[in-house]
């Protein structure tokens, strides 16, 4: 396997190319953020659906003059970043592609698609599962105090759900991250198996922090993360097997070359 293309590039050219990659990525974020701000009312309505379905009802409230404007800006920026992920990942890949091996260049598009797909699945899981469960718990928890009206500021609500959506989307990238780490030899399935109990504990703690609800809700959030960890072990095992097979094939090729050379000289 050989690296394709001319990988020799002066440092200043590398920095110039990196600058333009960053400019293109940020331009994509700005463009999608502008589109997001234009449709911010519709986006806020969609994001508000989980809280409107709580029983007892939690009411959204604006308490500052700039509250709604800041909420629209937050939604627009988050949408800009999320919708720009394909562009950002593509720019990163274009920057590192000249230094990749042939098989890595072929596999890169599938890796990009998998990364985007994993983030989308994690975000949807957060929106349809984690957020409704946690809101339902807090609605019941806050109900029953005499004279207490359950209002939630729109800023606090959007902060809460955007953190959960982005956190879960990134958490679902675990198999992809493990694949990359296994590819460069940082982790292997043996290490992941040995730290399995510790990893489960960390997952439970993180689930309790980001979804401070009842044990049922916490486990409902933690179980998919545990499943992702087990998938990551399988991914690391697959990478190890592929690397071992490639090494054996290289060794067989060298041995055949030696045999041919000996036959020729003999």
C-alpha cells in the first residue's frame, strides 16, 4: 500500500490550505445559521413539542426583553453546526486525504457517512426518548406544591435540550472513535473488555448527570450507551482481525518472493 498523491508540501502551503478549509467550514455554519434564524419560529415550535406533552403541564416563559431573540440565535447556531457536519467532516477529510493510504482513502467516504448517521441517530434518540422521559419526571416532581406555578424559561429549556441532543449525538459516535483508535493501535478488544466494568460505571454516572431523573429513566438512557460500548468491542475486534490478516498476507508475499529468488539463483 502506498500513499497516493504528492504528500510533500511546504509548511506555509499546509497552513494556507488549513486556513481555507476552516473558512469553508465556518462559511457553511454561517449560511445554515442564517437559514436557521429565518425558520427559528418553526424550529422552536418543534423543539417545544416535548414540553407541551408533559402532564402536569410545564409552561414556557420569557422573562427578559432579549429572551426570545437569544433563543432564536441559539437555535440558529446549533442548527448551523449540525447541518454543517457533512461539510466540516468533508473539509477535514480533504485536508488529510493526501497523506492517507490507498485503502484508507477508499474507506474514508463510508467512515464519513457512518459518523453523520451515528450523530443523527443519537440526536433523534435524545429528542424522542431522553427528553420526554426527563421532562415527564420533572413535571411530576414539581407538581403538588401549593401555590407553585410550573413555568420554565425558554432560555433554560433550550439550553437543557440542546445539551442533551448534542451530548447524545456525540455519545453515539463511540464505535466510530473506537474504530479510529483501534486502527492506529491505541486500543484493542482486550483492553475494552478489561475496563468493561469501569466503563459501565462511567456510563451510569454520566447518564445520572445528564438525565437526573428516576432510576428507570437513567437506565433507559444508559442501556443504549452500554450497547454502543459492546458494539465498540466488536468493532475493535474486527479491526484487529483485519490488521492480523493483512500482516499475514504481507508475510506470505515476502516468503514467496524469497522462494522465487532462491529458485532463480539455484
